[in-house]
């Protein structure tokens, strides 16, 4: 019997390897772009014909290759980027496995022209099906041009598998977007069938994002930036009103490499949770930098998935950083800043800072959040309930005394943040001349134009925060009824009400069980009209059941939301001048003045400059 084990010919091995690295034109685009970046190029141009099926050419002004390197780079496992296994754990470049060019050469016709700055002439190589067809010296500028033609010309099964040009081009643009977004200091252009569709001048990250994702983001990006010893995060999130109905503009980069992470996506979405409707997707482009040794490098580089040494910490950082960014633009509260206790105590968070980073990091608000532990939220709670009384009846007197010193303390510790946040809100707040329209809207002039407040949405927000504070330890006083009323419920409702009684007491409802599914209402918060107690509670229960399929909310959260909705003044209610003023005051003292708990807007702003524009001025 003859031996039957044989080595695969080189070109077959490359074709098989290519299946993993080059699935479609877009994967080749990604590999070639990353090589140009690794070669320190500052200008990278791509040309594609027929969505990359006919041609993909990348021209860079990077360091180029010597004659020997130009030949070598097409060999499998040929790489200049790692020399030993240790390098794997410190890898900073985009590629390192030395597979891309070998794979590309195995499944297309490649023309390479390259020259190093120190060499007088460059090298031209033509290679097809892993076989060198031509090699000769050539006049060339410093840098590299690689053209790959007729992808999969020799693997018809794969070629047939490619999608329509529109769909393959879409994939190319996706890869182009991900790579060019993470290198705003590099010029990129993309030309398809002779038409330049992207021309990205060097600039800031913000400019790059706007170039790529569109002008409508230009005034809608909120900067995220936190530095710690463990990791840095920076980038932008879109203001809540840019959230879209379809998943789209969401980008995570770890050490400048685009990744997909449902887990981290969740962290961001969570930070937005109160600000946007449940079924919409916030925009973000966030960059996480951390020590490569804290990542699992064994994950395949083309798979865009990544493993962190400690996912939970990253999750908490991302969520806090985004929340904090939104809060600084007074888009969101930082109320529930308290982190998992295990995370607060973890080494990465409590670790002593190195001297050089200490001063930079000490001014980072995230650092304060972690180090001041439970006090973290005090800055944002400055306006707790200060004016609730005006519209809401009985005041809890000692509240004022508790709040004032906290506010003072906040100013001492972090004057910038406390004041700037206040200023932003103040600018939006309208002056004292208010007009009610259609018994539903309150309209008033503010510094930049005018603002239309939805009275019911606004009141829902006010009540929600008021109730939230009540639950957190400042119960709303109850007014005892002169004639306690009895309410009879179905068995199911009685069970429900029983569960809610302790929390309802904090909200000012004194209710006692009376046996057989009956309850006595002994007292209600001051603003519930005497005589209306029964219907108030029935409506509240109704609304609560409405929320019952919202599994993500706790019982308490559902109660707060139901109560806020149920008790808010309805559209169609005429308000006096004084009532409008109070409502506006209370709204702008809220932690999140601009949205209801469910994410509906409480007001819309009309800026003078935009009005002028609309009128052609
Ligand atoms: P890897 O990027 O993983 O090292 P590749 O097959 O993509 O593997 O590239 C092989 C080698 O060819 C690289 O390590 C690099 O030395 C060289 N190379 C590839 N593209 C370029 C380029 N545009 N400019 C300069 N050198 C390049
Ligand atoms: Mg590479």
C-alpha cells in the first residue's frame, strides 16, 4: 500500500485560508485598509469597481516595502508585526497573523507597486493564484498600491455566492466607515466606478463622525470622556432626539479596533433608558482604550468579537461614563450612579493611581463617582424637591434644611459641573410671561428663542421625580380624611393593592385593609381632592395593570409611573398664570426636565436662529 498523506499545494492551502479571512470584497477592503494604517500612512485612497468584484485598489503613502519584503508579504504567515509569542499579548497593530495578503493572492489577480522612502526605485509584482507572474523595478512614489482584480476568479463557487452589487457595496461602506472613523487623523477617500463617494479630510473625531454619518449630527453630539488607570473611554453619543427606529449608527472600538458587543451595547442603551422610547436606538461612537493584556487576543481578528478580562467592570464604566456625559448636558440624571458594591471595591477601581495620571484622573468625574462612593449622586440632587410645594400642596419642611447644605457642599467640591449644568437648564427656562395655548401648551420666550411646554407631559415628569424622592426617604405627608371612605375591589386588585400599600404610604396614601377585599382610605396626599380618593386609587390600579407587561420595571417603578401619569394635569385643563409659573419652575428644577419617564418630550425648543433661517433671514 502506498502512503496516502500529502501536503496540500501552496495555492490550494491559500484558497482554503482565504475562506476564513476573505469572505467577500468588504473583508479585503478591511485588510488592505488596516495594512495601510499599520504602515503609518496619512493618506489612503480606495477605488472599487463593481462593488469590489472587478477591482479593489488601495493606495497609501505609508512606509512601503523593500524588494524582498514585497515578495515575502504574499507568503502565508509572513508578517512584520510579531516576532515571538510574547508579542501577541502586546499587539498594537491592526493585523498580525500574516494571512491577508497570502489569502488575497490565492483568490484574485494582484498587482503590487511599492517603494520605501530610502530606496531609489520601487518594486512591481503581479501575482495570480499564488503564482508570481511578473516582478520588476518600477518608478513609484513612496508608499504602496495594491490592486486586486476579479476576486474569486478561480473559486467559482465562492464567486457565485457573492450578493448583488448594492449589497456588497453596502458591506464595503460599512467597513470603510468603521476603519476611517477610528483614524480621523488620516485622510481617506472611497471611489466606486469612478465616482468619489467619500472624501474625508483629516480632522477631529467629531468632524469625522459628521463627515461619515451626516450633518444632522453636527450639533447633536454629546462628548464622552473619562480617564482612569484601568481604562479610558472617549467618543460621542447622540442626543436623545437623534435616536432612530432602526439600529444603525452604533460603534464600539476597543484599542481602535471596531468590535460588536451586545453586552456593551446594553450598557449604553441602559444609560439612555429613561430618555428615549423603548424601541429606538441611540447613536454612539465610543472608544475604549485599555492594556491589550486585559483582552483575549485569541479571538479571531476578523470576527469583531472580543473578550475582556473583566466584562463587568467595563460594563459599569461604559454605563457610568455615558450617563455622566448625558447628565453634564443636562439631558439625564445621574441619580442612580451607585455602582454595584463589588465593582466599587474591585481592585481596578480602588487601585492607587500612578503619579502622572493622578492629577488628570482626579479631575475626572467618573473617578469621583467611584471614590466618593455613595455621595456620588449628591451633586445632581441639588434641586431635590426645592419647589415642589408650590404646585403640590403640603411641604415637607425639613426637606429644605437637608437639601441646602448638600447643595453648598456640591459647589465646594465640583463648582464647574454643578454650575454649568444649572446654567444650561436656566438658558432653556422661559421668562415669566407665559401663554397657555389650546389649554394644553405653555409657551414662553427664553434666551435663545421660545419654548413650548406640554403641560401634561411636564407635570408627569415633575410628579415622577417627586414620588421617586418620596420613596427614597422623604415621604409625602398625608392629609387625614374627615370621612374615611371604603373601597371594594376584586380579589386580584385587592392582592395587588396589598402589595403596593407600603410604598403608597410613602406617597401619602394611608390605606388600611378592612377584610374581604375591602380597604379604608384614611388619608391621601394633600393635592388629591377630598371625595376623589376612591377613583384616584381605582385609576391608579388600572394604569398599573397597563404597565404590567413591562417586565423590565420593578413593582415600585410601575407604581411611580402609574401614579405620575394618573395624577398629572390633563391636556385641556385651563391653568392660571400662577399655576403655569409654578409648573415651569418645578419642571426646570427636575433632574431630567426634558422628558417624561417614558421618554416623551416635555417641551420643544424653537431657536431664534432656526426660525430666522426658516423665514429666509
Ligand atoms: P499582517 O498585516 O497580519 O502582518 P498581511 O498579510 O496583511 O499580514 O501583510 C503582510 C505584511 O506585509 C505586513 O506585516 C507588512 O509588513 C507588509 N505590508 C502589507 N501591506 C502593506 C502596506 N500597505 N505598506 C507596507 N507594508 C505592508
Ligand atoms: Mg494585514
